[in-house]
C-alpha cells in the first residue's frame, strides 16, 4: 500500500505529518511518500529511525496556505504539495492521497486532476460522527456549499455504498438534515431533496433533526456543505468551550471537588477519545476518481497516522468501485 | 406588569406553564393571564397558593400542536391559545406574550396580529448563547429560514439595539456566521450580506466561524434561520449526548472513579447552569410590534418563570422603541 501525504498541510506541518508518516510506516507497514519542502522534511525525519525503503520524498517548492483562496491557489501554485499530490495520485504513483491542508484547495485540486466518478456531479466530504448509538456518516461537510437537490441524492447513494461495503452495515438508513421532522418543513431546496430521496431506492428515513445526529438515528445524514460544516465546527467548538468552562469551574473549586475531578479522569479520557476527531482519522472526499482523505487542520501525529490508515482502508475496500456500482444501479 | 402566557404551549403543558406562572407571580409580583383550557388550568392552579388577583384565565378551546403546520393552523385554529394570545397582546390586554408552543405558529400569529415594526421586513428569533467570554446573541434561529441579505442587516440593527439598551454593551460587535473568515468565503447570500453589513454603521467584525460563537468573539452573530436553528439544536443535542456518554462511562467505571464523579458534581452543576437554556429564559421574537417571548418547547417551570421575567424586561427596557429608533437612524 502506497500512500501520498501532504507534508505541508495542517497547523503543525511539517512536524506532525512527518511524525504521523513514521508512525503509520512502523504500525501498518505502508509505504509513504511525503510531499513538500524536501529540506524541512529531511530535517524532521532525522528525529526518527525507520526503514528507509518505506518513506520517500517528493519536493514541492510551494505551499497553499490555509487561508489562500482555493480555486485561485490551485491554478497559481502548480508546484504546491496539494497540486502535486493530486497529480501523482492521478498517475497512480501511489494508491491514495492524504492532506490536512487547505480543504477547499484539496477538493479543487482533486476534482481537477482526478475528475469525478461517472454519475457524480459534485464531490462531497464525508465525516463519521460519534453518537450514543452506532457511528453516523454526515455528507457533505464543506466541499459543496450551494448544492442542488440532485447532489444530495448522489451523496445519499455514495454514503449508502460506503456504509454497506466499508462499515459493513446492512441496508443503511439515510436521513435528510432538517430543522423539523415533517416533510413540509425546510427550504425549497430541502423539500425538493426530500422528494427525490423518497422516490429513490435508498432506505430513506425522512428528515433528521440536528439533535438526532448524536443519537445515531440514521447511518447516513445528508446536508449541504455549509450546514454540514457548521454542524462539524459547532460540535468541535462547543466541546472545546464546555471543557474549558469545566476546567475553569474546577480551578475555582475546593480541594474535595478537585480530588473528585482527578479520580473521574479515566471516564473523561474515554469520553474524549470517543468524541476526538483524531481517533476517527480523516474524512473521505467522496465522488472523485481516486482515494483522497482530508485530515483536520489541527491534526496531531496520531490523527495523521489514523488518516493514513483510513486512506489505506478506502483503497483496500475498493470504495470507489462500490460507489460506481451503486450509482449505476440507480 | 401584565404578562400573557400560553398555558398550552410546550411538552409539559399545562402543568409547567401554570407552575411557572405561579412562581413568576410570587417572585416578581407580575400579573399573569393564563390562556388555554380553563378547566385544565384551574385544576393545575389548585395545587398552589397565590394571590388570586395576580392570575386570571382566558379560555381557549383549541390547541396548536407542536407538529401542526404553522401558517395553516394559525388560520384554522382561531380559538387556540397562541392566536388568542397574539390578539390580546395587540389589544394591549397585557404588555407581553410568552409561549413555549409551536414556534412557527407563534411567529406567524404574532406577525399577523401585531404586524412588523417600521423598517423591518421579517421577524427574527434571537437567542442568547453562553460563551467562554460575554454572552452572545444569535439572530435568527428559526423565524426566517430563507432570508434575503437585507433581512440580515435588519437583524444586525435589531441585535445592536438590544445589546446596547438591554444588555448594556457599548458599541456592540456584530459578526456574520460563515464557514471561513475571509470575505470571499460562503454562498452568494453570505457574500451579499457581508457587503451590506460592511457598508452599514454597525460595528461589523466580518465573518465569524461557528467555533468562535462559543468563544464569545462577537456580541451579535447573524445567520439565516435554518443555520441558526441547526446551531442551536446541535449545541443542545451534543451537550445532551456528551452528558449521556459520560454517565454511561461512569456506570462502567470502578468505585474510585464513581466517588470522583460524585465529588466533582458541584463543578458540573455550575457548568450545566451556565449552558442550560432554562436559565436564560426565552428568546425574544425581534421585529414584531409587541413584546413576544418564545420559550423552549421542553421548558420546565423554572424556564417558564425565566421567560416571563425576560418578557417583562423586554417591556421595561422598551426594546421595540429602541429598535425603531436604531432602524430610523439608518
């Protein structure tokens, strides 16, 4: 298994991508190609011992920064790690590409280089959310912020294929994110999508309210990329704020409460692990003709390692083959 | 101060509205008119002792259920507590109206009966979010799910007036909820709203990412009602799921962790109080010509009491007068 990894992507690049690559090589035996500033990557690699045949470097002289405009930077920075990564994946130099860099640029570069799968009009980013019940896949969380109802149907079919063939779910349920349960609720866009999904072969549950996402009411939840991104970032932001507020309360507390907090730590750590994005690896970019995994910009080395593993699983399980089969059956 | 209260609104009606009304009467000395099924209300009132001159009842033979379609039910159920409440407020039988019932129906009935303030094209529901910093007002969380950019500007002006005159903030900051900081990010709707807000007299910070809401980066955050409702419900849903997950972990834990959890309880209760919607009272329906407060459907008696207090504060602080002044100055 050969994985291409954007060594310049994410808030802690190149340190975390390089360390994550070494971890993935040691733990899973994959071959990793690090793409980025060769000098900087080599310097980071000196900190570790690893099998030299398992890691190589492709130099990229440019970096697309987190705040660069996506489409423009992909056109202008042709020698950036993201553009090179997408191109090398197209040429099958490796089997999958992972980046924690500028999400919009990864979506754009991947779409331009790899093109879309037959039957797909727009790519979508899928994220697995932890819930009280089984994990829930939400598509789209930011690739396509102004989709048509048809795109949501295609996301549904892709999510269904992923749930069946990769997560091993039988007849996965699909829900449409809406602010009410009734089919008459929501914008015209939502209502049209509701009709298309109802008429499809999907195991469509109808509308799913935001709180139901965390209850695990559906295997796949569909939404436009703007709302999906809000859903994702609100969850992160709120979890972060609640943890900070709790810490602040504990600081103010008496010694008994403080001891209590210390003793409760194991339960908190398990909870954190369940919620923590780092555990879930990256988010597959569904719909492009190649395995592309988008990791969180704040990824640490463990998150990168898990994203590399997710990329390998994507390839092993032939996600795209199954997606195309499903799309053709519609 | 005379407050009208929908006794049939919310999941726990009429018990919780009636109990909340008694609490508000005792604690604040307001006069409360309970609107709903007279027999059921009287039965609930028998459980309490209170000054009889402080509570009266207006019978309503119909109830708009939580899942009734809003506009249709307001047209058809003319003798429902919501429609009667809005009409009595219009006729100044009381100073403000509070309902924990069907939100869409309250918005619709209030708009039809009271009409909108001069300079307002659409009403918006404003909710105060707890943050790491100062509280943050988010408009709209569900009155208007498909707004025009101009409506967001009007929400901004109303939020600014509320923050200044009711929350006592000087030169409140206003942010536009978006999935990126840059002004080039987002849908066409967001970009247009960004331009209008930039050109306004508001203290506009530009785009605010979802996580920043909880950091308290802005005093007022603007969004369309669909996204705002997702923001609100995701917060509730996630907090609820995280608490359940933690409880589940604690159940599985050993006795030491369990003791720890018991000792940590005070800090948790403070945190819960900070996050708890019940503490904040209801959400003002901004833009209608009258003081209308929408309480959460899951309101307990304390939440109802706080919503009644919020309604009274709205009247005392002459929110609508200040909103109209601000709107006229633009």
